[in-house]
């Protein structure tokens, strides 16, 4: 392997100077984007700061280093992550192919031997004739060369400052506070009612679903939150909570009635069964236009996932709730994608720049990989003088893309999310609950196939 004066890794005999595309970041999104562009004939400079600079979360110079779990979650197509992996395989994902090649036993999940996986990805890119891996820190951005920024959740330093400057405002977030999301059809209508506070905006019974809690249950609920097991901060995370976005366990620590005067306040919400305000309640807000998923308003938390399911299920309306996403609070860097990125994932203020991966507002390894692949396809189309249509909204790819692209109401906060079936439209007809996800998954893959066939699918090997 030859090495240039800039610390670049080059395949033997490779001779080219200026790249067609620069990809910044060697994680799952950046590696996938670089591979897809190289496979389509573009010369790519993949810029990775390791080992010149190591973040507190990284330990090796390998590309696609998995810094948390070694699990890429479910392989079952009736799970969101499994469906997304199925689409990634159909699109010729190099990252998922490497993961499949280095899988370790994990039941129905895809878990990998992390060092073998990282070595495989690094080797494939290092020997590709259209890829140059540059080991350096980036504090500025190219003026004209098409560039994909895939620097992940720990983006900081000069690059973060430059990106923020490009936005012309405070559109780069370093703190991620997420509330749980539940499937709409798992909310018990017998123990909930629809209404907006003081009846504002009510057209067909109310925009919000309200889940009442009586006096005894409220205080039991608060005690369980106080006693619940919490997830500790990582060594590289400095938890500085904002007063307007406090974890519910922090609120509980300030007094047993704080939740009742905060996110569980019942004022302006008459329960049709009693004609009065409940003692307390949890409000659920629609998470998408399809009304298939609802967000627990104000319930960001660091409670362990099993604890969240157990405690939130104490509320009668949520006794059988299906959690599409659990709450979390952690260090993260992501951009205000719906307001600053265009329909090709390009920065509206500087269209030669695209963002990919976790920095766009998705959560998870496979989601990051998918957004890297999609950014590469948009870039490839642009370089060929074409316009690529977004993936169908009925697909996992389309659901994720719509999440980061869908315009929000002024007061609606943009929050990162994992892939889940709530991001895709419902079937539009009645189906048995146990069959519904399979039908949605089958539809997704059927709709994804002609779309991905139109963008020159390639082998991952």
C-alpha cells in the first residue's frame, strides 16, 4: 500500500490527483457513500481524521468502527431495521455486505465481530481504484468540489464552527433529548380521549390523544420513575440539561408534583367521561401525517428501555402500547435538516455540500448507512446532470428521507429517529394486526425494487 505526502492510502499503481467528490467522515455513512460513488466511476477522496485525531469514543484507525453495540439490530423484515437492511442489500450496500460476512450468533439480529467488520470495510475501500483515503482533520470545507459531510454525532471543532457559519443561524444541535413514540393502534381508546388544550385547533375531535391518570396512579407513577434504573452518561458526554427540555426523572427529583404542573398538566382538557380535568395525563402528539405513530409529549428520559416500557405501561391507555422508539438523552450533533437541506439532501445555502448519516437527524447504524447511500445516489445523479426522485414514501428509505425532509410546524421540534413502521403510511385498508407489518414490509420492498433499479444497482463485493 502506497502512502502520499498527505497521509493518504492509495492502491498500488493508482494515479489521479483531483477527486470528483470529497466525502468527510469514515463511519458507516461516509464509507457507504464513498463506495457507491466509486462503484459508479467517480474518483472519491474519503477524509477520515483518525488516527491523526481520535475522539474519546474511538479506539482504532479502522473505518466503520462501531463505538457502541456491535449489533445492527433485527434482521427480520417485519422489523423496521430488518426491512431497511433488506432494502440496503437490494441497493448493493457494501457496509451491510461486510456486516453479513462478519456476523456472529445473535438470534434474529445481525451482530458483527467488530474488528473483522472494520478491517473488511477499510480494506475494500483502500484497494478500490477510485478511492483515496486521506487521514487528516478537516477544519474548512471545499469551495466548489461536491462534498458529502458524514462526520457523525461527535462533529466538533473547526468543522462544526464552519458548518454553523454556513447556516446563517443556530441550526446545529449538540444535545439530543428524545421522547418515546408508540404505535397509534396500540393506544387504548377506552382509556384515552382526543382533544387539544382549550379546544384549540380541534376539527375532528382533537389533534392530541390524552391519557388520563388518577391521583393514586399518578403518585405511584412518580415513585417508579424515581426508583427506575437510569442509563449513565458515556465518558465523553457532559450532561447539561436545558430547563425547557428536562428529563422526566430530573423533574421528579425536584418534587413529586412537578410532572403534574409540567408535561402531565391537565388544564384545558375536559375528560368526556367526567366532564372535568383529570388529575394528570400524558399527551400524545402525532408523529407523522399518516397518524400511525404518536409521541409522548415532554417525556424525554434516560431510563433504561425495559424500565420505560414497564412504567409507561402503568398508564391505562398505554397498557398494551407498542413502542416504536424509546426515549433517550445523549450527546449528539445533528442539523436542522427540514429547514436547511433541499430535496437532494443538499445544503440550500451551498448546494455542492450534502449531509449524510447521523448528522442529518437519524439514529442507528443501519439508518446512518442508508442516508450515506442515498446522499451518494443524489450526488451521482447531479454529477451526471440528472435529478433523482426521492425513494417512495412507502419504503424504509423513503420513510427515513421524509423524516429529515418533511417541513415542520413552527413549534414542532425536529428530533432524530430510528427507522420504524410509523414513518411509512398505513395500508389504507383493514388487516389483522399480526399480518399488518408483513404486508407493509412486502409493499415496501415491492416499491423499492423499481426505484433502486433505476439508479444502477451494483454488487457490493
